[in-house]
C-alpha cells in the first residue's frame, strides 16, 4: 500500500515538473536567454558558423528590452566575425552607452580596430584606437600598444610607433612580436644602436613554439641584411649563421651569408647581453642552423667539387680572399640546389659566377653563367604558365576550393597552399593582409552562392511536389468518411428561435429605414490583391533567389578580378626581375665569350 502511494506521489511530482518545463519552454522573451533562435545562434557562433548564426539572430523579433543586450552583443560579434564591420560598429556604439563590462567592450573595440587594420583602413583603425585609449582597461594595454604600433608603422610613422611602445614601463610584459616591431621602428626612426640591440635580443631568445622559431629567424634575417646594407659584413655573418637551415627565411639568409663573406667587413659591433645568457649558453651550436655550413670540416670537403667545378687556385689571390670565396660558395651552393622559383635562389645563380669572375676565375664563371641562363629561361616559362592560369581564374578557385563551405568569414585563415605553379610564385603576396582580405571576400561570396543553390534545389523539390496530382482514394474510404459520425473540434454557439407577438402589422410601420449596406465593391477593396498560397510563395522565393544569385555572381566576378590583378602585378614584377637577371647573365656571357675569343681568359690554377 505504501509502495503504491509512493509511486502515485512520484508520478504526480514528475507530471508537475514536466508541466513546469513545458510551460517554461512555451514562454520566453524574444531575444532573451531562453529564445531558441538565440541559443541556436550561440551554438553556431561557437562552431565558427557565423553566417548561420546571423540567419538565426535575424529571425528574432526586434525588441528594445534590456533582456536583448545579449542578443545585441551576439549580433555584433557575428557581424564582425563574418567580415561585416560596418554593421557591427553602430551596434557596439549603442552598447557602449549602457555597458557595465568595460573589459568586454574594450576587447570588442580592439577587434573592430584590428578588422580595419587588416582591411587596410589605417585611419579608421587609428581613430578607433585613440578613442578607447582614455578608458582602456589595464589587461588590454599590451594588445592596444601592439596594434597601435602596427597601424603607425603601416603609415610610415615610426617615431610615433616608438613613442607608443615605450610609453609605459612594460617591456618585460610585451610579446616578442611587439619587441620585434619596436626594433624595426627604432632603426627606421634613426635610433640604430637601440634598434640593433632589440633585434639582437629577439634573435637570441629562448623559443617554445614554432612561431617563436620563425620570429627569431626573421629578427636575425632583418638584422643581418641591415648590417650588410651598411657595409658591415663582419657583423652580418654570425647573425645570418643563427638562422635555421630549413625554414621560411633560410634562403634569404643563405644569400646574405654568402655576400657577407665577400663584402667589406667593417668594425665589430657590440653585442647586447641577455640577463640569462650564461645559463642559456649558445642556442646556435646544433646542426639546425646555417652557421654549421662554414665550419672548418665542412669547408675542407672540396667545396669546388660540390659546386660542380674542378679545384683551382688563383696565384694572384690572397689566402684570406680564397678562404672567403670558399665560405661564400659553401652558402650559395647550398642555396642554388633549393626551390628554383624562389627569388633568392635565382639571385644565387648569378652570385656564384659574378664572384668567380671578379676573382679572376673566368672559365668557371662562364660555366655557371650558362647554367644560370638555362635556369632563368625555364623560370620565365613557368611564370608565363602561372600568369595564364591566373587569367583563366584557376588560381583563386584552387585556393578556396577545400574550404568553400566554411562560414568563418573574417576569421578564416589560409593554412596551406595547393600544389599549383602560381602559388609558389605568390607566397609573399598570399601572406599579405590586402590579398588575404580580398580572398576572404571572394570565398564568402562563393559560399553564399552555394547556399542559394541549395535553397533553389529545395524550392524545385517543393514545386515538383505541388504540381503532382493527389493520389486516387478508394470510393469506400470516401463513403466511410462522409457518413461517419464525428464531433467538430470547435464549439458552435447555441441558436434558438422564438415567436415575437409585438411585431407591427404589415404596412403599419412607418419608421425611418435603416441605412443600406455598403455596396459589395467597397468590401472588395479590403480583400488581398492576390492569392498568397504555397505555390505563390514558392514562385516569389525562386524569383528572389535568382535575383540574389545574379548579384552574388557579379560580386564574385568583381572580387575575382581584384585578386587576379594583384596576382598578375606580383608575377609581372617577378618576371621583370627574372628578365633583368637574364640580361645581366647574357651580357656577362657575351663579355666572357668575347674575351675567350681574344685569348684573354687565362685563369691561373
């Protein structure tokens, strides 16, 4: 008995809870925390599907209630993440009036400024950063400094960038990337010793990630070429030697390392001392850096044979100059065996014969100039083929094909490159913000086109189903339905008739007649102008889909032309450089052939 009572009690409690849950599910404030559209949009946002999140949010009825703040934040965030900063900005401006979370607001403003910076709107980005400076939350100071400095450096305002990065005593808290920007800004502002010191520290820092390794190589490459351009080859050599032998900056470092051996050595530069240097030791004693190419054992292994030349010795060349030539050749021989489409490798093809010719090894120089001409001619043909591929529109489609359905918008990143000839020539361009942002626009337009195509397929399916006649129903089923007793789901009003004995006799009623009913034509004006059934809605949506698809096709073509123009301009510049190298190589060959015919190429071995 007690068991049955307990079961009834539990059943009653479960029913009450279910009723309460159903009631809560049925009642919610549009735009509030329980709004199903808002919750779906939050899920889509967390999955980086910003386009779908926006469609959910735009389906929420507009409300000015305080409960809609979360809706407004989410709407602005998704607008910005999808690359629609012009829609996000006014929403953030309205939210700033009543916002209590200043850290959240500051982060949103920084994202908006970063959006403008990456799109190339430097004045808007700078203006946004200045407006938030006065009430900047302390946790955002480092990020604000870094972004402000990058904006100023993009505008060539290096003095102001240095002032921003040194305005507060937070050098130890700044990221290595910020310190690298400070070093570059100092050198460009004329404060060379301080800039060299900062870059030297970045070039010898401890690393924990692959990004840190790349930054350290970049700092060493920048500092090494700075020394080389200032005729300080002796200072440049150890800096280039720090760069990894395999990495994004290794080819340029190999080229610089060779030139540093043959350039004026200058005076030795004072090296900055790191606080933990004694504990750290030298991080460049492994076989992963370029410095190992110049170690004595490696140089003694017949560098001329590895360069494809027989060993030779110039009687008029001092031993120090011959050793420098060997060290330069060690770097350049390694370089010319790498990617032939890299401009640094192409310059290496000319650097070897140029140096040999200057040192009097004319026969060897002639041999390498001939190889250089063949390689450069092949590269020019590859560049022409790449330009043809770009003009035919294959390049852009190839790049975005794998992520065409992603909805990440502005947050989308190009993670790798397809195996196509044109992409090898455009690696530097592909890394620039101006190309990346244009590529994002193109990819988003294509994604929306595919979305419209899927809707067209659905509408076509609905239209086909609507056109099909209803299936035949057996007569007995129709008869049974017509004759069965059933109770309607609605309640009809009770109607009764009664006799009225007080009515006037016919002809004796002379009261004023009631006004006549309005004519039917006036009633007809309140009717809908056209029937709006399922078929009509399908046709209306199909017309809207076709119109939007045409607009997106135009936008995609225009954006594709922008990308093609940037790529063609980049390739044209590279092709001109190849042709310049070809002219130099052929001119040198003609001069050497002429001297050979005159019997003047008497290399001394």
